[in-house]
C-alpha cells in the first residue's frame, strides 16, 4: 500500500473565519471519518467554510463540513455533509461547554489536516462574531500597515 507524497496532502483552511470572528482560543481535535472520507480529504476535496461545531450530550460534532464523495468508492461512499464526531477529552469538552454557553461564543473549524502520524485533525476555535464595524476597522488597519511597509521598503 503506497501513500501519496506529503506535498499532495493539503491543509483545508477556513479563510473567512478570522475575518468574521474574533478567535479567543484554539484546540486540536481528532475526527471520526470513514475510509472514503479519508481518501477524499487526502485529495483536498473538502470545504469547512460553512461548518461549525456543536456540543450535544457531552460530545462534540462537526456540522455542515462538506467532504466530497470519492469516485472510486462507488458503493461504499459517504454522505458529503453528514454530522461528524470530534474526539476531545472530557475535561476539554466541559471547558468548551462552559465558554460556549456565554453570550455570542461559538465553535468554528479553522483548519482540517493530517498530523505527522497521518491522523485527521480539526483545529477548532472558540470564537465570538465580529460586527460590520469591526470588520471595516480591521481592513483599515491592514491597509495602513501595508502603506507603512511600502514606505519602509522604499527607504
């Protein structure tokens, strides 16, 4: 059984997450996947843009994560947007549950990747939503910093 080289294994990013939310803290969690989901993830065919995590019955689930079907797995394929269980220690789940119950906090995935041992992991963020005004302010700061960097390069 041969594996694809490491450069073919992609890290799926949620690029809008840091734009739409203030990231308060992050935690790395394992994810329960089927075989066809793993193959599809290794091909980089997934999206976590609309995904979020929810804690129910002291278990954490990733909802609306879109892992596309894997064509060669014809009859044994998976449902693309199924609810997937995340693997965390009870202590971590209790800590996240306490923080999520605060007003405005939510769990969002920042990245989906394979660690050095080949296990699928999700970088989960405890986040609070930004207002439209906050987003405009961030853009203004970023443009201002870009102007400063340009001026420094010219000197």
